[in-house]
C-alpha cells in the first residue's frame, strides 16, 4: 500500500430519511417510507459495517436525520441549505478538517416559479495535511435513465442541463489543479461511452469508478449511484476497491431502495 492515509468514500441514497418530529416532515408524500426506531437502529448498524470516512447521502432533510445513521460522536454532518424537503449531505469522520463552499445552486435548473425545485450540490474541501480533496455531493433529476440526448421528455433536457453545470464545476477544479470527487445519485446509468458522461469528459480526464459494473441491488441493474474522480484523485484510487454493501431489497418493507457504493483512496503523505 502506498505511504500516506487511506480513506473510504461512500455514497448512499437513504430514501426519505426524515426527522419526523420536524414540521417540514408533514409535507412529505403520503407514500414516503415510515420508519420505526428499530429501522433507524438497523440503518445505523449498516453504517457501522460500511465504516466510511466520507459518506455522501441523499434524500435527507437535516443533519439531525443524518445523525440517526451516522452518529454525532463519530461523524460531523452537513447538508445543503435548499428550501426543499430532500437535501444532499455529507457525513465526515470526526477529526477531519473541512472547508464548506457555497452550495452549487445552479443545479436547480427549474424555473423560479416551478412548483417543485431540484436539489443543489453540497461543495466541500476535506483537508489531509499536505493534500486536499474537493467533494461535490449531488442528487440529479430522475427519469432519464439511459435515453439519448435527443429525447425531449421533460426529464432528459433538465438532466442534460445539470450535466453541463457539472462540466463547468469540473472545469474550475481542473484549472486550479484540485483533486476532486463527485458522489451521489446521478439517476443515470452512466458508462464510459454514455453521451452525458462525455459532456463531463470534455473538460477533464475522469475516472467513472462504476463504469462497466452492475450493482448487486435490484436484480443486478447498472449503477445510477456513482463516484467520479478527477485530477490527482484518479491516481489515489485503490484500483480494486469498488464495493457495494447489499441492503435487503424486495416488495415488502425495506430500509432503503439504494445500496451504498464505495471506493478507497490512498491520500499521499
């Protein structure tokens, strides 16, 4: 193993993880999951086994909700400041030094008068002594899983606009020479030749860590949860570290309809 520090990056859509004591939780759809305290305890048990250093999470309403799964004694939680119920967030292992940047609000490509808005991105830098990792946590528009860019259904034009926003963010990171990772629910079955991924590759060399693999969740379909590395972070990746933690799936009561996806980086000394 190279000298330095090894860290585990994970992304996990927790599916409507809500603080049900908050007034905002009453605005959740009627079909959103209802969880008992035992469900939160089981999710937290999965998180202990996952044991990430940085956990990008989606569909959470607050840092309090994140702490149900990633407890405050072990992790510091952050979320975007969107005026929406579902946020993206990041659980950072205690002791790591971070800098928070302004939320990437441009990812909400809906009109100001739209009844439902899309989620911003959470933009942070994690400091490891002489090396830094810029992290962007996202949850993109659903409904354009693998359609061609010419598809005019409402989801695809919005998702393409979001990918162009990501491309601009990547360009800024590349110009400044930063190591970076984009983690989250892309709602797109990306591979190295996907036209939307090629939008991102126009600005930089990237490592789509999930490319060419299928997830053991939901019958082995291709990933929609991804970790993309850029800049020096590409060379930091353990090439054999992509892993998925299976969460029980099925038609009955389930904890989450996504499974955590992880990779390991070796941060140079």
